[in-house]
């Protein structure tokens, strides 16, 4: 059975007309249950992790300033969210959810976080709606925990934006391979160097996108031989997305998910899936695309 991390505080209140679609974290669990994609028993309530689990990938100074509200105005603007104690509890709980998903996915299963994929968070700062890097923290925990049996990690980042924070955090860590397939001209304007970056031109459609993915991912599995996979399944690749500029259809997005998770299932690789971005003007387009990700996982691991 699937394990899904979700807490009501994922849907954090934001100022009116804020461009981040926070409502999706309330609507997505409802839709998964209403459509019978997963049973209610699949959900578990994550908790904020010990500080040590955060400090594996974030500096003590940044962590302290986050907790105590000492970010500068420029730093707060860069995150895109107004600081509050409740926001920090949300961010630490999301990170705790991805950590718990990593434990639950071992030795060869799948676990999903309704949120997460906060790949723009660096060791010492946040950017682009990302304050703490959940997949980086979970990957670092797996590598530090000898009982996990994990010696090599592959992060498959298929959000439309490059996973710049994740790339930077693991730039000198050969045990973690960071693969980012993203819009070439999209945010962030200053890219970091992932283990492999595949920048895509605006308007890339289903056929071109899926062809490139199918030509790349099996080779990465063969060459890196990961023991664990993190998958960032952002739905901002959709043609309807106001920030994405790619041209995928909902079916192309579903086929992307089916291909990535299908390879993990085929190779009996444990995988944690985080939702990442999605900014289509209609909230239903975002939620439906995310729901399709869960449906793929449920079909594979049923």
C-alpha cells in the first residue's frame, strides 16, 4: 500500500492574490479520496524532524535565523513567502514528511509527499517558495544511516525549474547524482551545475520531452547504480502553466510519471515522490495533474 505524507498545515494561509497556489494542498488529498485513488489509511501525519536532520544540509546560522525570524527583507522576498512561526513549522513538517517517506519506501517500495520538492533551498538561504531542501535532507540522512543500506542516490528533478539548490548542496558529493530536466530560459536565471542538466527550449511538447527522458534515464540508472531514487514530479511542465513555458499535455505529464516510476518499480528501487510546482491558472488543472501522479503510483505498487 502507498504511504502518503500530509498534514493540514501544508495549506498555509497567504496574503490575498498571492501567486502561489496553496489551495492545492487542501484539494489534492480530498480528490485522491473522492476518486478512490488511495484509501484514507494511506495517509500519515508527518512531524518536524530533529534539528540534526535539517543541519545535515543547512547551515546552523541559516537554520537559527529561520527559526527566530531574523531573515533580512531581501532574504524573505527571495523566498516568496512572508515569514511567520507557522510558516516555519509548515516547512519543517514538509521536510519531516519527506524524511519519513524515505524510511517507509525502504527497501523497495514507494512513498509520496503531498508537498515537498523544495529544490531552490540552498545550504544558507531560501529562494523561489523553498526554505528548506527536503529531498536533500532525506538523501543525506539515507547516506549517513548505515542501516539504510543506501550508498548511492539519484535525484530525478523534472520540475520545469532547475533544482539549483539541490545541485549546489551535492556539487561535491559523488554519492548523489542530481539530474535536472528543465526550461532553459526559465527561473532561476543563474543556473547551478547539476550532475546532468538537460535544458529544454520553450514549447517543448510531449514527444520531444518523453523521447529525451527515455533516452536518458535508463543510462543514468546503469551508470550510477543508485540504491534509492527521489523523484520531483512538478506539473509546471504543462502547456497551461503560467510560469512554465513548456508544452506538455496532461497525458504527456502522466506518461512522464509512469515512465520514471515504472523504471523504479522494474528495478525494485525505493522511490520517494514529491509534488513540486504547478501554476496553471485553473486550480483544477494543477490538482488533476498531481492526482494522476498518485494514480500511477497506486497502479504500479497495488
